[in-house]
């Protein structure tokens, strides 16, 4: 019986007979970059005094994964070039890399950040202020959004999309963008895990070839241990929002709690054969999340899915993603935000050949997250005033006598383990939770021990 072995070659086709075996070779040319490129993410008119992303990266944004150094260099350059950015370094990673968030808005808003932030705090504590004062603040307060990307370092498309997003906001000549900057304070956290991303992009560099590689079983697309998902100590930063162990989280949570953003998005990736998951989450939703958040999540989803439908992009909502466990980055929802998860099917670099034989380029993956961000901030801009009112109503209800949380106290008994108690107190302080110390003996009725 003759058997055939099929080999890939760039030489001319030839068949060799070897005894009972026939060696068949076929010409299989590599997929050219041009066949995978998705076109331009950034279209329209842009200011010439703001450096284009490709000038800072040495490649088109979305062509490949930018390194942490390239991302930090880009945001520093843009902060110097643009009057619409305030750059804040909120932490240093264990490996000494800077973590930034960029506050992007109109010059007027940037000059009044202290007042805007103070008003946010008043809305978060409405019981201390009159209804007339609260109404005045809502009528004049810009919307606030916290746009965060790639907390898992090997889920790279979010951080690259943030570069396109930043450039679009500060350089676009579109009147719609100008209106957004007038009406909003947009905080962008472009790279939530620089140490993990550094590990990941180094491996991409090591496994990158001269020709594109679209085989998702290849080393380029499958990653190897130690993966870039985690930070320097292999801690999953998407499990750290309550415990506040790592410097990346400590600085980030401090910023979120200062701003009480109305919207927080969180750009992730999932398994390569999938397509795109967006909010709202599936049931059950944690009962400690205000019902108004579900209402607004559906509003955002309506506009989000319409934008994908217009482009003919595949997606789904409300399936495996859940907001039941409170330790993920939907932490912000417990502070009053509407939280939206992006889960783009992972592409790494070049592109991925899918079971359908289509090739999904990395640039297309980046575009999905970019368009999602643009769509979500416009939905926020249009609904910000009503969302602020719901936020105030929710905060009033929680603090009222009829609240499910009313007339409840949590008592921590004294212990000789002072260091453990001090660490616990530090976490409470970072989370903005008031802690009081008794100064005399007390009798407590109906106490329950845990």
C-alpha cells in the first residue's frame, strides 16, 4: 500500500517515490501581511502637532503588541504635546515600571479638576448636602469614565486599543470629539500590568518570524510558562481589588475611590477560537449591586451591540461572564459605577486562522476594543445626568433607616496579633471604610459571632 506524506515547501511541487511510500510536496506560500491587515483604525482629520502612534511605535497601532516601554513613552510624549491631558503616575511595579492614568478632557475641565473631584465626593455622600445643592452639582458636573485595559499582561489588544483611543481623543478634529471633551472627564489606564506585559511581549519577540504566523497552535500564539497573565510575583491582579496587596492595585483603587467613575470598562481577552463578549453580565448579579446598574448596563449594551451590528462583527452578551463574585475589577460597581467587560478572542500577533478558514488579524482585534470604547463613552455622555441622579438615589437609600444595611455594625475583637490588625486597618483605610475604636466597655444585644 502506498502512503503519502504531505510537506509544506516554497519550492516547486515535486513527487518522490520511496519504495512503498510516496513523498508529496506542495507549494504553500505564507499568508502575506497584506492579506491580514484590517485597514486603518484611525480615520478622519487629526491635528498635525500631535505625534501619530506609528511615529512613536515604529509600526501602525494594532500591527503588533506594543511593549510597556513603547506605551509609557507614547503617553509621556502625548502629555507634553496636548493641552487635553493630565498624566498621573499612580504606581511603580515591582520591576520599576511606571503605571499611569491619563485624565483627558477640555482645558476648562482640566483646570477645574479639584472642584470636579470634590463635587463627585459630594454626590457620593448626598446625605450631607441639600437636594438643591445636589441638583446644582448634577446640572454642571461633567461625566466621568475610567477606561482600563489589559490587567492580564498576555491579553494585549486592550492596551494597544488604548493607544488608538488616546490619540483619537487628543488629536481628532471631529466636533463630536470636542463635545465629548467638553462634557466628560475620561480617565484612561492604558496598561494595568506592565511587568506581565513585558514578559509577554518579550516572548512574542522571541517567537516572531519574518513571515506572518496564523497557526494558533504555534508557539507565537499559544504562549509558554511563565505566562504574562500575572504580575512580577505571578499574582493575578484581577483578584486583588479588595485585598490591595500589590502596588499596581493600591494606586489604582485609590484613584477609583477618588473619582467614583460613572463608567468603568475593563479590556480583556479570551480563547482564540471565540469572537467577542461584552456586557451585560449573566444572572445572577450580586444582590449588593444596585438595580439601577443593571438598567444602565442594558442601555450601554443596546448601543454597543448596534455598533458591532453595523460593522458585521460577531459578538455575544450575557453568557459566561458574571458579576456575582465581588473580587474582580467590577469592584467599581460596588462604588457606584456601571462596569462593562470586554472579552476579545486572543490573537497575539499577525493573525489567527479560524476553523472557518478566515484569518482574524491582530489589528481587527484591537479595532474591536477601540470601537467599544468610543461607543461606550458616547452612551455615557448622553445619559450622564440621569445616571448621576440614580447614583445619588442609590447612595441615599443605602444610608437610610430602611436600608438592608441599617442598624448593623461589625466588631473586631482585640487580639495580640498587632501586625495583622494593623494590616487589616490599612485595607479598611484604603477602601474608604470608617473604623472606630471603643473607649469604654459596651454591652451589645443580639450579637452574632463569625
